[in-house]
C-alpha cells in the first residue's frame, strides 16, 4: 500500500464527509464578484486580419503578441462561452517553464532539442513575468518555485541523485523539509527555485482580456464557431449569427473538438479535480510553516499538487488537487463530469493525512474540468488551408505557461516565414494518434490501474507500462 492508500483506508467516511460538507460545487477562481461581465456575441458579417478562436490562454496570448508585433493589425477573438470559463480559469495556477511536461519526458521524446527547449521555456516564463509587470496585471503572480516531495521511502534516493546532478535543485532532508512545510507524509524534497511561478489563473485570464481590449482587439463571447471555409483570398469563420472573413486564423480550442478535423485524433479530454480549503487561522498557518509559499507536488505516478492562495480578504487557503485523471468513454465532455464525489472523497482523505494539524478546517469549493492531453504529453501544432489556419493543442495540464510559447509559434506559422521556433521538431512533429473506441477506454483504464500498481511497487513499471514506453505512449510523471 502507498501512503495515500493507507490514508483512504484509515480515515473514516465521517471525517471525510464532515470536511466536504460545506464545499460549494463551483470553481473557486471563477466564483468571484470581480469577474467581468460578458461581452456581446457576434452578430452579422465582419472582416479582420487575424481571427482567434478560443478565449483561453492560447487565444488571449496570441491576441496580445499579435498586437505587440503589429499594433495596426485588426484582431478579432471569438469565444464559445465566457473568456476563461474552461481550463484557463479552473486550473491550479502553476505557471511552469517546462514546454515538454518535465525533463524526463522531453529528453525521451526530443533528446536532440531538449537543451534548447529548456532554455526557451525559461525565457518564456521570464517573459510572462515581464508582461505581468509591464501591463500591471493584477493576477497574484508569485515567483515561488516548487517543492518536489517524496512521500514514499524509495523516492528519497531519486531526489538525492537528481539534486547531485543539477545545481538548480536544493535537496531538503526530512528535518529540513519539516521546518519548511510541516507534514508527517513529507520525507524529503528538492526545492526548484526557478521554473515555476504561481498565479490566480482566472485573474490572469481577465487581465489578459483587459490588456488586449485596450489594444483594440475585438472580443465576442457566447459565440461558438461552427465552420471554416477558405477561398482564394482568405478564410470565413462561421458562427451562429454571423461570420468573420480574415487572412489568417489561429485556433486555441484546447480539449474541445478541433476545427481541423484530422487533429481530433491527437487529443482526448481527461478530467482533473481540485479542492479549496476554508481560510486558515493564524495558528493553523503557523502550524504548517510554508513561509516561502512554494508550490508542492509529489513524485507518485498519480500525483497531487498543492499551494497557498490568498483570498480577497487577505486570508490564506490551500488548494489541493490531482491524483485521479479520468477519461470518459468516447472522449465525452459533459458538465456533470465536473463533479465526481468519489474523487473529492479521496482528495479529502489525502489532505487530512497530509496536514493532520488542520483537522476540522474543511473545504469551501470542489470542482473539476478537462485537460487536453496528447500521446506525447506536450503541445503540438498543425496548419491548414495553405498555412492560413494554425492550431495548437495537447498541453496536458501545463498550459498556464506553455500557451504563451505556443502563441508565438502560431503567429510564426501564420506569418509564412521560417523561424527558429518553426524549424524545430517540437513544432514539425506530431504525436501518435489515440486509438478509436473501445480501445481508447480500455487503454486508459489499464494504464491508470498499472500506474497505481507501480506506485504500490516502489515505482517499478510493469509489462504494460514498459510496452507503452516502447511504443511512445508511456509517461513517467
């Protein structure tokens, strides 16, 4: 049994139910009176130089960078519901430098390009911080770094080995770590000071929205795009009540069905779940420490992530999420999937075991949402209609930072000029497509079960996971 298996077995259902009793079935970040009012939908026919489909991070960064490159460019952004309502407004707020979903994944898939991609990712993260400052974005941006924590004894040597070979990692033994963040489950950690910032994800969306509106970008909300039709001069983007005719189109629709239909085989929607605690008292916060406010993630295949959050009243809460990654048959996306009681109960039990000194704190919000994942676990790119349409997707949970880099790639591709970014296999190569049903569901279920078994077997991967690694479908978080 793993540490978290024992937590589920030992912590009573009554304690779990009490912790979740007051939790609102809503995304904490979006449950904010400061959320801007919806903008009107598109009605009628208009023209533009660039149309962006999708009002999440990919679309908004593309709009901002497009206007920075050419302030005179006429840019229109179309969003099917509200700006930031999906993954961009529901995530944990970890803004990471990695463009390849971690070092081991990047080195495995693009070993010849990984050093350059690592440098480009760090540059991209620095530029995000600079943009936050330049445009005075009020989004609680914190350059805290991250603690990669061992919760099982076999993980400690791995941390020591990694820190010995990387000057950017500081190894914390159990005693040092307990002084940093007090938890009986934390055995050791590597403190990675660079490469991760924390942000209020919804506020970042809303601030990007504010900035691009000020630059002259036209945003239409509640405007789902239904079609793309190209002719000799441009592309018509069709909506329910109108259309936009433009020279170039950038697609940032994340987990939702791609408008370039062949790209639908490259991604599947996977559900992730999160809890937010009630505010901690001063005494409760003191009992944990956590003075440097790092993000925290553990080393299990089925990993957790957690962080401190300062609410509108200046009080501190803890966000706690991850562990389960749920694929629903047929890749379906439904509102009802945003709530999954069995996962919330697991997370609550794991939280109680992680921070027993906070017994009785309880949770204020519980929510979930889809992540767009692909078989290489980081973004891919495609073009259509002789390069007049470009698409990015597949961020697999690390889109808070990587979407800005993707926005630059999209604009490079649409420019028609080869650049350092577009020459790389990172952009040129595609992931393997997912198999059709019922094979996709079968594979997802077996993989999740095998990852859990590996966690219970000191991280040793069985035949199924080794086979997936060999054919390019494996992932070691």
